[in-house]
C-alpha cells in the first residue's frame, strides 16, 4: 500500500488515526482517535508460535534431504481467529522447523552436574537409580521474567504452567511423566533441551497466544532439542495456538460490569459502615 492510497483511505473512512503494520500474518489495524479499533478495520488473528525441534526427535533422510518427526512425536498448529471470526492462514512450513542436530553448550556439560530437579512428581515417581549420589536443587525463578531449571536429571510430572515469559529446562536426562507444560503469554518462549529424553505416558507441550481486542502478536515460541536419544513407551504432542481478536464491545461490557460491580460494592460497604455507626451511637446513649 503506497502513501497516496493510504491517505486516500484515511480520508474516505474519516479516521482520525490510521496505523498500518505489515508482518507475515498481514495484519492491518485501523484505530479511532481514542485509540480503540475502528469498526471498519479487519484485524487478523494471531499466528501460533514457532516451534523448533532438533536432534533425536527428528528423522533425516539424507537422499531426499527431508526431515520428519519420529513416531510418537506430533505437532499441531491452531490459528487465531480475527475480528471477523475467521482463522488466520497458517503456513506450517514457516511455523515448524526441524533440524537433524543443534549444538548446546549447556547440554554438553550437563552430564557432569551433581544435582537433580523435581517438578511436580511424587516420591514414587522418582527413579532412585537416576538420583543416586545427586543433590536435589530448585528451579531458579526471577519473577515473571524467567524460570530456569538446569540439572543432571530433571523429573516433570502433571500440569506445569509457566508463569514466566521465558522458561528454560536443560538436563542431561529429562523424564516427562504424563506432563502438560503450558506457556500462555503475549510474548514468550520455552527452551527445553536434554541429551536424553524419557517419555512416560501421554505428554503435552502447549503454547498459547493471549487474546486481545486490538491486534495480537505471534504466540510463544518453543525450542526443543534432544541431542542423543529418546526412549520410553510414551508420546509427546506439541500444540501451538494463536491468539484471537476478541470483541471490543464485549470487552467494554465486561469492564463496565466490573466497574458497576465495584461501585455497588462500595455503596454496600458505605451503607454497612453507616448502619454500624448508628448502632454504636444507639448503644452509647443507652
């Protein structure tokens, strides 16, 4: 779109402001003078986050020079819906990247570590043969900015929701036992790496974008690297979900209801205080 056409469109639509942002999702956001989305704007839904998978989870055909996920590993990409309710087009080849190998200096030295980390596993789910001689450590959490779990062995069980924008898990041996790791952020990333991956039961890693009434960004990214081998009878399903454009009217209604509810509560509290004051005054007179 050239400048002259942009100006002409702005005049025809009588917009006080018009912002145009081009990206892979070809999102166009038109705004009113108060900063809210214009009713005539077409806001596309968000792309699911990019997923990079490397190493032992990838089959590489040297003759055809093609890469595919090994049996038991799957990936699904769900597009976000735009303001018109239609899902954005997803080009999976641009969202999913498979590599035969990926170097990682942290994993190269992970085998020499003397610690293990337990995230959500009960005692009966910890393999003592793997923890023998190791000291239990805790993940390093820096508020909502980052969470880092680095150890020789890392056990993960059950539902794990990443409250940090950046989540990092690095281990010589990573054991996933019926896990669902969830990362839901407007901007975020998960970096999971291991020399050896053990899958027990059905395991899931899900990244989800944040719905907004205005234009949305691509969902959190995932980098999964297993340098040597993976084993176990389990499976691993990776799902990336894009953010939706929510109704601005619905958002405004919700906010109005919240404000109204707050005002009613304040009025109720004030009445209660007045009633208490009258009661105390009456008792004092007696």
